[in-house]
């Protein structure tokens, strides 16, 4: 019975150690996934910012082409040019 008592005492200790290792591994994997997610979101934001610039440039080009024909305000209907800035405010005077 002394051996069984010793085994019962040692085995749970080993189990706790394995659980601690597993918890550390899960924590490490979770941290890595969080970092990868953050990096992916930052990369997407950079692409969005780039796309915003390209869109504004294309819009300006279209505005200039339509202005040459004298139809710009007619086509857009209200104002000649609008832009939504980073604070989500509409700007109408861009020149």
C-alpha cells in the first residue's frame, strides 16, 4: 500500500506538470495567432489607404475629363468634387 500511495501522489504531480506545459503551449500559440492577425489587419489597412489614394486620383482624372466637356456638375448633379477624409467628413472644396 505504501507503493500505491506513492504512485497516487506522483502521478497527479506529473499530470499537473503536463497540464501546465499544455497551457503554456496554448498561450504561446494564441499569442502567435494574435500577432499574425494583427499583422494581416495592418497589411490590409495599408492596402485600403493605397486604394483610397488611387480612387481619389482616378476621381480627379474623371473630374478633369468631364470638366473639359463642360458636363462635370451635370453628371455629378450637386457639386463638382467630393471627398471623404479620414475623419469620415465630406469635403467639397478640394481645390
